[in-house]
């Protein structure tokens, strides 16, 4: 195992660059009230993963996910007696062990863009490399609201994924058939999507007031979207009145969260 660490040298060590490695930085010392120059020090964390051959990728992927996507916790004191010291706009249920939440971005007062990632490659793990099923209606919950529509977007989130583009992929030329096949992406069914190994996909998830939209078994994806749109349009006739009635919108909640972070800086 090789670990490359940051070094600071006051003399050339004769290992190739023909100069001493003395990188410096200047910072303002608030106590001395002046700029202070000192040697740059770079520090990091190293993780060594030790597990059985069969389960090594599970522990490795779990550690990677927990380190790169650490949760952000923010606190503040109420600014008034009638202000709740929390942001109760969205509750996220536990994810499947092989699915990661890569992005949550507000698109409008009723819709979010969500990117999901399948964390495992083909045959990396006996069970966790299998397709993962995610039901957005069970995953996300908003007070007095339900998931009314789920639409797949291109990965950048700038437009809907066209039907003619959904199943088009690259065909790689290989010397044999060992790596010439990959699982086919499956379309969204109602509020449910199936992620294949190492897939990263983007979705627009919209919410509406009222009860959940029932999707009949065997119904087409187009029919379920039409039902969802009808319910969504009925419940969203007056967005402004909904915001005033509930006293909170997605945008206001996100702005509050940004304010919380700003107060702690």
C-alpha cells in the first residue's frame, strides 16, 4: 500500500524537481492584526477497508456514501413565538441499501428534481448489485400532500427524457461478448422506478394536496401520468391560496434552510 502525504522541505531532497518543497500561504492574523506567512499544511483522512472477499464491496460502498454525502444539520433559535424552530416541509424515508440520493433541487413550489444512483456495479455483490425498486410516494412525504407525478428527465435535468431516447445507449465493440451487454433501463411506472446496476437517473417529482393517486395494476404509464396530472391540476388551482393556507411552501422552506446556514457562519 502506498500513501502519498503532503511534505514541506526547506532544502532540495534531490528527487527530481530540483527545488525545495516549501509551499507557503499568507493569512490575516486577527490577534496580531497583520498578514502572517507560514508553510502550507495539507491534511486528510485515510480509510482502510478490511472485509471478506464476498462482502468487501458492500462495506467499501457504504463507507464511500457516508463520507461523500454527510448530512448537514442546522439549528437556530425562533425569531418569534409563532415560528417553529424546524423545517417540516419534506420527510425522506430510509433508502434501499443499494440506492443513493445524489441531488435534491427545487424546480417550482410543487416540484423537485431528484437524482438517484445505484451504488453497485454488475456482479459486485451477490444481492446489492441486483435492480433496486424505488417508490417515490413511499420515499418522500409532505404534510397534507402526496406525490402526484414522477417524470424522468435527462441527467442534466433541463428537459424531459424523450420516449425515443429512453432506451438508446452506446454499443461498445469488444473482442468477445464478455462485456458487450448491459441491463436495459426500465421506464417509470406511476411513482415507481427500477434502477439497474450503476445507473444514475434524474426525475421530476411533483406533489399535490389530497390523497394518494391510485394507479391500477396493469395500467399504462401514460394513463397513470394522465390521472396524476388531472388530480394535480384540480388540487393546484390556486397555488397562492395553498401557500397562505398551509403557511409554508417548498421555496420558503429552502430559503429558511439557507438562512439557517447563513446564521451559523
